[in-house]
């Protein structure tokens, strides 16, 4: 597809200067222009799709040319386009839905964005509410559900929770992978492999950095958990939380050596939230919303699911009203094409 403007982003990502370039190209384009983005990082495709959807600039093509991924999006809508031609138009925010099942954890990571720890109150969402969320989410067309905590596998009924979510949409559970022993192995065996992905946190190729943030011996136990999950037939996604570009690049090399597919990699910066004393400072106006449900209510984004500035409403149900509340708040942030809203990847 021929474009009006070509933008070569090379290795830039949403975590490293891509957004200012996108904003700049929007400002020098005209409504209806086709903008081609060519890069070296295929993994940004899902993030770019999300950014396009929330900024109202439809993604119209994704291809590979001369060995490099290429995406084409339209600057705004085209005159005469009907409602049926805009599949994302008018849908409530929430194609990705996050559930904080609990806040207690077997670890006390020094950068946890929601201050989880072994002594944190559980604040459990609960199976009954999860089942209702899953049922209503399916009716609303939610395409992905992410289950996080705390550590979800400390819960006795996590198996039932995940089965309920997976029945509604493909589900990813974020875990440190250290509890896959004893009865929890039985829990894993009963989960549908085709509907559930295990995203396991591993911050570095060697124990030093990972254990510094998460505690002595945790790297080795997490590696064991990864192998156990794979042995049970699960797709495993590896997620690293890093402080610098150098740490990110080191982890990418490790993933290359491990032959980890691009879609099974998540590398994110520490957010200056929760327990963190340094990291990327993000506010609500910086973040594209990803609807997040906790025992306390509905939040703008999982990176701040205990923070007042990202709180939206206490009312989880009906879920359609919760989605509408987030969408309305998003619209009130102003013309998003002129803001540097970030996709801060948690998964």
C-alpha cells in the first residue's frame, strides 16, 4: 500500500522515543493521509495497533517488506466512511481487561507498582465477582483478559478463576513462577493450554539483577518454574522489568539465545509507582487506558491499581457502565492526537 508519508523508526519502541515521532508525523500530516511506519522491531505491532485504536488513527495494513515490518495507518477518518467500516469506532474501552485477583505475594519486590508483599492485605476480588466479570466481558467483546496480583497462585481457587476467565477470552496470568509445586501442579494440569498463557517475570539473564530486586535465590527458583510450566505444555511469555537501555539490550540478547519468539517477550521499565523509588514517572494523561478491576473498583491502568489519580469508580457492575466511565474519562483528557499518551506495557 502506497503511503503519503514514510517514517523509518529503526529500533525505536514505545519505551524509547517512538511516541514523539508519531506525534510529530501526525502534526505534519492531513486528515486522510496514509502514514507508513517501517522499523526493525516486529514486537511493537500490538502496541502500535492499540495506540492507533485509542488515538482514532486506524491501522489499515501490516506487512513485511525486505525483511522489515511495515505498518500503515490513516490520519483520522475518511469522509464518507460508514459506521460499519469502523470496527473499533464506538466500542467501549476494554479490548484488554485486567483483573487484580489479590495483592498479597510470596515476594517483596522493591519496585512493585502496587506494593505487594507477604504482609500486604489480600484484598481479594473473589471467584464470584470474577465469574460475573468474565460473563459480562464476553458479552462486551473483550478480546484479552490479564490476571495479576500480588501473586495469583497463592489463591486456593486460582484454577477456577482462570478457567472462568479463559471461557470468556484468551487469558494471560502474570506470575513469578515460583509456586508451581505440590497442589499447584495439579491446578496447572487442569487448565486449558489453548486459552491460557503464563507470563513469568524474569528480570535478567543471570541471578544478580533479578535477585537484587526480588530476593536471594529467586532467579533460580523462577527458572525452575519456567521449565515446569513448559513441561506441562503451557505457552510461557517472559517478562523483564529493567532500569536502563543496557539492561534491556542484555535481556534481548538472552532472549535471542533462548530462541524466545517476539510475541513471548515483554521488556518494560520500572514505573515510579508503589514501592519504586526511581523509574519512569507516569500520570493518567500519559497513559492509554487499560481497564483494570480490583476489589476496590475500576482503575485506569494496571500500573497504578492502588493510586487515587488512576481510580475511576467503585462500581464494577454492570461492567458496561465501568467501561463507559473509563471511556468518558479518556475523552475528557482532550484531543489525544496532540498528547504524548504512552502505552506502558505490563504484558
